[in-house]
C-alpha cells in the first residue's frame, strides 16, 4: 500500500490564495457579533447576484433547503407533478417529496448525464407544475429544449444548479434560465462555504419576497408572522466565507477547465469514455467523470497506487430504499442504471498539483495497456 495519497479534493490547497481574506471576513463577523441576519449575508446575496446576473438572491442554509423552499414558493404541493432525473444526489428528489408533490422521473441523456429532453416531453401531463433539471457534474442540461417545452406547457422550471457555478449554455450562466434556481455552497462545491449553505436565485421579486419569509419563520417584522415558515437562513460566518471566496470563483472555474482539458488530451486514447460537452455548453467541471467497464476494480487499482477516486452516484435514486414508494423498478431508467455502474470521478480541483494529475494519467495508462480497463 502506498503511503503517498492523491486525494480527489484538497480544500486546503484550493483555498490557499483566499485564506487571508477568509480569515479577515470571519473575524469581522465575530467582532460585530452578527451571526444570524448578518450584513455579510446581504452583501453576499448582492455580490452573488451581480456575478450570476440575476436580480434576487435569497441565501439559505443548504442547497437542499434552496430546492425545497423554491418549490414551496413556486406553489408546488399535493396533486402536482415535478419532473426530474433519477441520476442525481438524493436532495433533488427529497425536496419534491417534502413539498408534497409527486416526482416523475425521466432517464438521462448518456452523453451529458443530464435529463433527456425527449423523455421530459413524453412525461408532461396536465398535473406537471415544474420541470427540475440538474446540471450534473457542472454540465448544463439542454435549456433550449426544456425552456421551449416549459413555455408551451405553461410549466415552471427550477434549475438544480448545485454543481454548476460557472457553467454556461449558449453563453448564459446556468442558474439564470428557470423561474428560479437552487445553488449549494456545500464545502466541496465550485463555490463552497465552511459548513452548509445554499441560495435560491430568481429574477422575480415577488417570489424572492416569499422565499425571504419562508426561510425566516414567515416573518414580516419582529414577532409578526405572515405564514408558517422555516428556520433556513444563511448565517453570517458562512456568508462571510462565501463573500471572501467569490472573487476567486472565475479563476477557479478556469483552472478546473484547464485541468479537465489536460485529462481530455492525456486520456483520449485509453479504453474509457471521457466527459462530452454539448456544443452549446461550457462545462464547469465540478467533477471530472469518466466511464469505465470494470469501474470498481479500476477504483481499487487506483487506490493501490495511492490515488483516490469517487463515485457520483453508485445507486440511481429510483433504486434507493427511501424512494421505493414511488413504485419504480430496476430497468425503468436503463441509462441511469448503466451510468451508476460505470462512472468514476477523478481528482480535480483548483490547486491540484500537476504532478498528481500526471500520476493519475500514468496509472490509468498502465491499466489500459494491461487491459485492466
Ligand atoms: C445535484 C445536487 N442537488 C442538491 C444538493 C444539495 O445541496 P446541499 O448539500 O447543500 O444541501 C447537492 C449537493 O450535495 C447536489 O449535488
């Protein structure tokens, strides 16, 4: 066993250039004792809105809360259907179930791992209230076709942009297409806090107003509550960390792209499928995900050479025990099921040493030569 490890992600390395600004920002929150409902939260909301190009940003305490509160604010409830993909993190589906609606699952396009627009077209019914595409791994879903369908069917779009900070479709940022979008700032995300954090973004001020109430106990003023809300606020320390990191985000996404490009070139002749990028898309490479035949043995071989990898995600959501009640079965979403067996996320993050990347390529090349791929 190798004692020298190459991790999938090293936040200490990534955050090194931002560290002094982060520490100053945290100290400012502590000095002002503004832990909840902090000025830092408002400042981050304005800054993130400018960066993304949206009018309203409502900071909340996770990407999961962002999805769930957005669905509630968009009027989703019992009797409604929300169309989404089974190939995502569990939070996407959880949010729909918690909102009281029925999730209608549609298989992915195997080229991009995002929801198949043709499948969405077939799944639309009179009860469809929202289409919820996930920009998985940082590759945007086909927002032209989904947008056209939503307009025609008079349904809303909520984008799950948890993994897509910096991705674009037709030159426009992911998270600016739907009626609203949910971002996660979980520490490992392209823009990550030092704990849980998230935001709903929208151009609709009324929707934003409802979200501001929902995240804060339905509050209109101190001890005045308009509706039964939640405690899902974005706290001051996390907002300060995000505000300090935001100026680095574009540079970090560029670094992710150049590392992905390096993998693309070095791995292109090996026995694996590399990430494909739609001609209208710019990938944000939250994750660099290859597809290999003997995935688990490839991961084990990498590990024996000191290289970590990860699987996002080994079980499609329709096969998770917690979603059994939805009534789906193995075989219902063959592309998602195949992807779950073959995907492998390689080390990629801003600050990844070139020598680490070269070592990953070297070991994969050796495995390929010995036909172990
Ligand atoms: C696609 C997707 N949706 C939703 C979430 C939920 O975000 P959070 O972990 O901030 O609640 C995540 C993050 O883990 C995610 O990857």
